[in-house]
C-alpha cells in the first residue's frame, strides 16, 4: 500500500543552511528529502527527469491527477462548463485556474509495485529571462535495487498514451525549440473528409494514396527494397482553398496526430535542432511544415530570419523525416514556383496536390452545406449566379464561407440573389481577386444570358415578397 497519505513532506531549510556541496552534486536527491518515508536511498533505483523535458511534463501531469496528491500549483488556462440556465450561451469557455503538480513526495502503484516520486527544487536561486527562479526536477524512485525496467515501463506507458489517437479526436503538437521536445498543445475534434468541400477528385487522390501507403504489404515492400518508409506531400496553390482543413480531416481519417513545425525562424533553431525534431516526432503523426516558401527564397534565407538553419539542413531533415518509420510529411505553400527544385524533387516530395479557388462543384457543395433543406437545383442556381457575377474572376472557399456567414439569416433564395456581396466584401477587405486561366476555366466562365436573367428575376422575387410582407 502507498503511504503517501501519511508521509510527511521534507522541510525546506533556510538558505543559509543549504550545503554548498549541492551546487556540485552526484546524487539526484539528498537523503534528507526522504525523511518520513520508508525508502533507503542506498538501495533504491532512481531516474531523474529534467524540468522542461517532455517526460517531465508527462509524469507531472500523471501525478497531478492522482487521488492522493496533495500539493499543487495553479496556472491560468482554459476551462469549460455547461450552464443550462444560460439561454444565450449554453457552453461557457473561459479562463480558469488549472492545477498542476506542486513540490513534495508522491506515491503510486504501477503493475502492482510501489513507485515514489520526488518533485523538488535544486540549488540556489538563479537568474532567468523571467527573473529570479529556482531550478526544479522530478525524481522517480523504486524501492528495489536495479529496478530501472519498472520505471522505464511506467514512462513507456505514459508515452504510448500520449501518442495514442482516436477516430474522433487528434492531438496537435508544436515543437519546443528550447527544450527540444514536441509540446502537446490541444486535442482537436476531427472532421469527416466528406465535410471538407473540395473537388472529389482531389480528396480521392490524397485519401487513396495514403490508404495505399499505410497498407501492411506496402510497408513490407518498402523494407524489401531498402526504401525509406515515409510519404511526403506538397499542398500548393491558392490561399484559403482548404489545405489546413484537409490535413485535419485526414488526421481523423487515419487516426494520426498533427505536428506543426512552425518554429523554423526561432533564434535557437539550427540544423541539429531540426534533425532532433524529426527524430523525436510522436508516433503515427502527420508532420506539417506550413508556408515553406516563407523560409527560403530559392536557397537564400528570407530577411528577418534569425535562426541558424541552413537550406542543406532542411534537405537532410526531410530525407530522414521521422526516422523513416511510416511518417507522413506535408509541406504547404501558396507559391510552388518560388521553391528550389531540390526541395520538392522526387524522393523528397512524392505527391504534389494543387489547390485552386472555388470550382463550380465547390460552390454547389458549400451552398448545400449551409442550406441543407434547399432543393438540389438551388445549389446549381447559386453556382451559376455566382459565376455570372464573378465574370473572369475567381473566389476562394474562405471568401465564400465568409459570405455564407454574412447570409446566415437569409433564405436560400436571398443568398442566391445577393451574390454581388461577394465582390463587395472582397473590395472592402482590400483583396485582389484572381483571374481565371486555362480553357476549362474559360468554359466554366461562359454563363448564358438566361442565367443572368434568372439572377435578376430572383432579386425581383425577393423584393416582391418583402413588399407583400410589408402590406
């Protein structure tokens, strides 16, 4: 049985009494820290976890959730609560006090064996970017000698739980450059691939390719031929076209976590740090490097980049992504033409996927999502009206979603009649709309005079209905 409920906490001695030899230590903890606990440091097995490391965070979070934990530190974070009496907002998400592990001794049982943990400060007060502070560490202790296997199994269990994925949720990680680990940021509810309004052929291209890549026989084929088992994609094209949405959807579809490498311009980032990030990536993840063109212009670093990262370092990291253990890597850019050919050659990027402004298929799909009860022909009518209004211009799916938000109180017929608002909003936001290119786009842009007449007729119908209601 654990004796954490009855164990006393080590008394903190005055600074003047601190032994100077602790500044150069050969033991993870002082024997006095175990006063009141039936542990013998001379025979116990210890594992020290440095503050700021990923393992330190996982163990601290585990201990903070144990029923017999009595020492906490409060931090401010997001809290959520359902309030059924609040008619305006049934779910209140607001800042709240979030408990994390405090200092002291903690006891728990793992696989029927007792493990102790000591969360302590080490040494004297030191200066940091945040002012004076005390260094902390966490020590795991097994009472049995040579029992590092038990402590390792416990830590492996925490890692496996952290890396686990679910069909409906996935975890978002961001790389912490200073402490060289992937920090868990949030758990996101996954969306269905079908809910992402993209051309069916584009979605099938990506989903079918990943389906084939993760198949058991594919893995065996890669190993048989000595080819690194990884898959890299370049999502390129128009901004606001659904690149991020598709990444989140395939994360849910294939039960993968998402690891964002958004710290490449950090002053502490260098070639070794990037390689470490690739080697330490969580299991079964999609590694995302967004807006890769913002990092280099060809092979020359962009102005304002304070990192020591080199172009060759990026190439080497991509070649060894995730230890080649079945990881999926996705780079995104709005300007593929600005990338150096060496970055996106065969072998580094396997599949190029182009995202464009909204096609007629997407216009209809978005309309059907926001007006589920409208007849199918209304979606076609909306798409034709929008194409007629745009002329030789194109519109992004993000701009169309903004339009439907503006029209959330309008009927389906009113949303069709008000399509000119799309142009007005683009002008109000200072956006320059792209011009259609290619024969397919020219053909799509040929909307008959009859369709334009239908748009005007829709406006008249709406105005007539409004006049009737006033009477």
